[in-house]
C-alpha cells in the first residue's frame, strides 16, 4: 500500500515521547504522522511512502545505528531528524 501524500514517521522507544512529538508535528499541519518503535519501524515504512523520519531522544546508540542503516537502505534521500536528549527540558 502506498500513500500518495506520504508520511512522516516518528521512531522512539518511549510511546509517550513519540506521541507528544507526533502531536507537535501534526499541529504544524504536516501530512500523516505515524509512530513506531525501533523494532516495528519497517512495518510502517512498508505501508506508506515515508517522507521524513524523526528519531526520538531516548533511543539506544545501537538502535540509532540500525535505523540509520535501514532507512538509508530503504531510500537514502529520506531526511532524518535526530532529536537531542539534552534538549528535552
């Protein structure tokens, strides 16, 4: 299934943080926003056309490396925004 408009994907280990970020992105009148955990991101990516990915601040280093590799393999032109855990205050 391919969404013509595209999707912004938020990947984070903590559901509450991911949902807060999703609400912020939706507030900015973005296209569809989907939330996924590091283990489930590929399922979301297979259901829609991913336009951008936001990586949450509480991901483990190994998760970040695997996500960067996997997303790059999917489409190296997808913009990835990595959120800084120090900026959460």
